[in-house]
C-alpha cells in the first residue's frame, strides 16, 4: 500500500507486509517503546528485552509503515497459531536463566490470547512518537483488515487496557466495538493496568476517520 501525505512537508508513507530484513532491531525497539511498561516485569531489563524480542520475531505476522524510507510503525497479528512476537519457554529460560526465567514465563502467560476459529487477533500497534497523529495507526489497521479478508477470517479481535484510552479511541474510529471487560485489579501494581477490554470488528467493515491526514492506494508488499 503506497500512501501520500496531504500535508506539505509530511513526506510519503508506505504500508507493507512483513518485517524487512535487517529491521528486526528497529521493530523490537518500537514494540518495546509501546509495550515495555506492560511487558517490563516479564522481560526487563530493556537491554536484554529488546534483543530477545528482535531475535524471536515471526516476520510474516506484521505490517509496517515507512516514512521517507524509515520504519516508523508496525502492527502485529496472530493467525494460524503464530503471532509477531515469539520465543518458546526454553528460549526464555536460556536468555534469563532458569531461576529468573520461571516467574517470567508465568507473567508472559498472562498475556496469552488465542483467537477463535475465523478470527484474526491483532498483536498491538506501535508508532514512533515523533509521527503520531498523522493517521499511520489507521493505515496499519486497514492493511491488517485486508490480510484478514484474504485469509478468509470473519472477524478481527484485539484487547486494549484501561490505561490506553487513546488506542481505544483509535480502534473505535476504525469500526471496532467493545465487548467483555476483564477486570484484574491485582495486576495494576505489577503491570500498570487493571482491566482489559476485548474489541471486535467484522471483516469487510470499518470507518474512515474524519480527521485523517493521509490517503492511501493499494500497492505491493515487500515480503
């Protein structure tokens, strides 16, 4: 998908699929910037977490955004039993040691979400803070929706925490509706949030934000 910015000087944005070879570290850094507060108790310190994430990416489970050739955003998704971020239990234990690794595995298990048949589960959106507000998140969501349609999914599902109202507002603008909220006040002190809301959008539906600053046309993927 090639996207031209309507604002002078904003540059050109393109949205493509996969993780480009050599960009694993950049992807991991963006992912950690977006989700490090939540994943920190399981994967800290950052100088160990970022290389771990970079080494265990499933490159075919993402779409990414380039601005003037620089990777500035990505959206991961889970499909067919594989998500953007990987890493087996044994790889966690090797990276962090058996003594420290066991409790990390328990924490990581709290984030496990498995899509139902016919669902594509989004695995988070991360956009460089310097370019937020330009509609890049919306472009990433819509490309994931195209992937879902091509894979014969009937629904896209995601989870949003109660401490991220900006993300929830974005999802609502893109046609997601809130479902069940799971309240976990016992996790607030540890992970920084106390509730998780499941949101869903039927494949083939969506809403165009009236404040979007970018317009897009379909193109080809890199990978």
